[in-house]
C-alpha cells in the first residue's frame, strides 16, 4: 500500500510540474486582416496591445500575426492615412479590422499617439542603441567597434568615452547595450558647463537617455 502511495505521489508531482511548465510556454496567437472601407488592404498598420506598441505591423497584403505572453484586453490598430480603431479582445484567434470613420473619443486618442510619434518618429528603425546614436544624435560619433565619443570634449581621467545617464541614473557603458531603441523617448548630449554637474566623470561629455 505504501509503495502504491509513493508511486501516486511521484506521478502527481511529475504531472503538476509538466502542467506548470506547459503553462509557462503557452503563448496567445492572434492574426488577421486589416482593410479600409473599400476592402483595400492597409500596409504597415501599427498595432498596440493594451496601449503598448508592438514590433510587428501588417504586411503589404494587410495581414498581421502576433504571439503574446498574456491575454490582452484591448487591441488598437493605427494607420497614419486612416486613423485609429480599437477592438476589445474576445478570445478569438482571428481578428479582422475595417477602418471606418473615427469617433470623437478615438480622435483624441489618435492625437495623443500622433504626438508621441512626433517626439521620436524613427526610433523603431534602429537595430540597437549604437545604430540609434549613430543615426539620430548629432554631436556624437560612434565608431565601427562601438566606441562612442562626443565631439569637442576631453577627459581628465584618460577615457574619451562619455558618461551615460539613463532616466537620471548613471549607468555603465555595458548597460546601454540592453536599451531597446523603440523604448527611447529622448537623448540629450551634455558637454562643457552642462556636464560639470557630474564632476570629472562628465569631462568627456554626458549622454542622457530617457525612455518611455
């Protein structure tokens, strides 16, 4: 009897562990077709899940496919030439969208999204932080080996690389590599008297990065 109980306990433990592992691996898949009122596909439609922008957009035929880690509440579709439309998630794996005339509520939200895009309209085009700094930030030189310098600065500590500040906290050069360009709200370059706030550490200049 004891042996039977031990076997049952082992089986229960293995089953529970397998179920827990399977739950962690589960992803919600959503796909669909986005079109206008004339049934024409809308290309490059931006998709927001619970107001968070996703990396994927609709293809040239208007189709999209997403894999999500958790169940969404609202899915928002934004196309610059058509506006914005929202869909409440109803556990469906296929969600097709047709752009019609926007309501006044969506016009307000559209204006807010459009304003956010103007702050940094190209941030989704860069593969990493180095490409972003090289292509977007004036006064900063990024070499092929990812060495970064601010033009017109010199360091008392023997290092030509600037000090990096992320959301008002000083970070190391290695830590900036983990910053996703799509998360960047703004980048400000400080040198001279502006960088003196950081003492000798800012002698080679300061790069202040603010994220959303």
